[in-house]
């Protein structure tokens, strides 16, 4: 069973580094284990870059192991220097608590909390927060030398630009977490992104030094997800792709995945979905022989939107996509239109009656009055999904959705949002 899981992780491209490949494979063969992954609550939502280690942890759960989800109420107050070239802004306790609550809700979408091996959620402030400075220095500060910490990539890369003592100690505090979970929950494996290797091995060092018996603990990291064209994964023109529907709407989330390049789509199906190998291989064939159908992208978008936002939100996202493709905007609510057209060119105008010709010239939709008249007469202009062919048509409150905006389309695909002040 353990080997089957490891083979699947390798096939999916989810194994980057392992502290003891043979030892961990043997452990997974022999028993059901607890293993953990940590997330620091640096924002009130995770984004899609955060979820790869979590989805990997979920794969272990599906093979009968128990996931421990550590939300860093303490470490989030300090700041992990890994992968950063400057200090993090410290956040208030209130903000951290708010972030922790929001992240817990998102974790509940990904993991099963109710079965025999249901996920367990812990907050490291429960044990780090109670520790005195003297305890920290005597019990843990003595275990790891400064030379050892200086050799860590997260610290070494910051020595020239500067690193505070606070962030310098981060690796030791994460090591205390692993030791705590090893002692209290028999946690045997820590999973993290490739930037967490140094923190994971610090944890193994602390476990080794605080236990008389030969401690059996392991660490694995997952490669950084990259795009074939070299650009950063998980970013759009509007910024990060968040799991919170208020930050990235389910429609935008769906669109992000459906716009995946052919060169990346099979890789992402392996990393992000729980689909079987043969299903993914069939989609790979589709990409190679009938790429124009974009079957793999559609499945990826469906699987991810359903996982993070649920079936209903997926159906809404598909409905908006279909309405935009057909141009039938009347099927959409004002809220859905706002979500769908968040990133189209936008212009502000005063709330006053205005002829259609004047409006599309002033909004820069048509280049001149002559062009505008031609566009209207030819049926190239529609407002909120309704075609306008009357040159005398006046845009007023009847056309303002929520009394705030209108969507004007020129031709088949050129949408503009007019916002009324």
C-alpha cells in the first residue's frame, strides 16, 4: 500500500526531496501513520500555490493515513524567511486570529474530518504561546548551533540583505512544532514545499536530539509548480488566484484553470486533481490528437472549482462562461455580470441621460461619431446583452445595473464596463 502511494506521488511529479526514501517507504508499508503540513496565516485566505502540499497530504489520507493540519498562530506572528529577500510585516494578534479562522474553513473543503482517519487541526500558538523565553533558550536553543542555522538556505540567502533575530529563529520554532507533534500525536512525516526543506530537517534534528531511542521521523518536499513558458504559476493580471470567493470569484477561478496552456494541463491534472491515472492518460491523448476541443482544460477547471467552491458555484461559473460565449448576457444577474467583467476595460461616467452614439464615443468604444453611428446601425453594439440599433436610443437609469454600471459590447468579443458615478 505504501509503495503504491509513493509510486503514484512519483508519477504525479509530487516528490522533490526525501530525507530517507527507503525508511519512509518501509514505514508506510508497515503501518498507518499521522503526518503533517503547516500553513502560516499571513493572509485571510490561501491561494492556489499554498494547496499543493495540502492536496498531497489529502492523498495520504485517501490511503488510510491521518493528516494533521497545523495553522501557525505562533509562527505567523514571526514570519518565515524562506523564499523571501526581505522581512515580513508583523501582523496583530487579532488579524492573525481572523486569518486562522478563514484558513480553517478552506481546509474543511479539502479534507475529510469525520472518518476514522479524519483530519485533525492544530494551532501552534497552543504550545509555543505558553513557552517562556528561558524555556525556549534552555530546552531548544541549546540543541542547534548557530553554524547549523547559518547553513540553512533561508538564512544564508539573507545574510547580505539582513535578517532579524526574530526571523533567524523561525527554523527552530518550526522544529519545535514537529517535535511537539511527534511527541503528542505520533506524527512521523512532515510535508512542505521545496522552500521548506531547511525547516523540515531542523525538525528532524530536534527530534533526534530530544529522544533516547532511534527516532523514526521523515520529511518530504514537493517541487515548486512552474509553467512551461517560464512565467510564474498561480498569478493572473489581477494578482494571485485566491481560494476565498470574495477575492477571486468562482467564475474567475474557473477561468484561470480553463485557460491553462496545452503544455501544462496534464501536469496540473496530475498535481491538483484526484483523478485516476488512466483518466488522465486518456485526456493526455486528447491534448495530443484533438487539442482544439480543450477537454483536459475543461475537466481541470471543473474538478478544481468543484473542490474549492462546490458543485453549485461550478454550475454558476459554467453558466456565466456559456452566456459570455453566446453573448446572451440576459441570463446573468447584475452580480454575475460584475464578476464576469471585472477585468475588461472600464470607464467612469456621470449619471445622466446620454445618447448611445455619445456614450460609445466618450467611452472610447468607437473611435469617432461616424464610426459610432455605423456600429449602431450595423448591429455591432449591445448594452447589457440587448442589441441597440436605434441611433436615438438614450442610455439612462433603465440601463444602469444596480444603478451603477452597464456592459457594452462592440462586435463579438469586445466588452467594456461603463461605471456611473
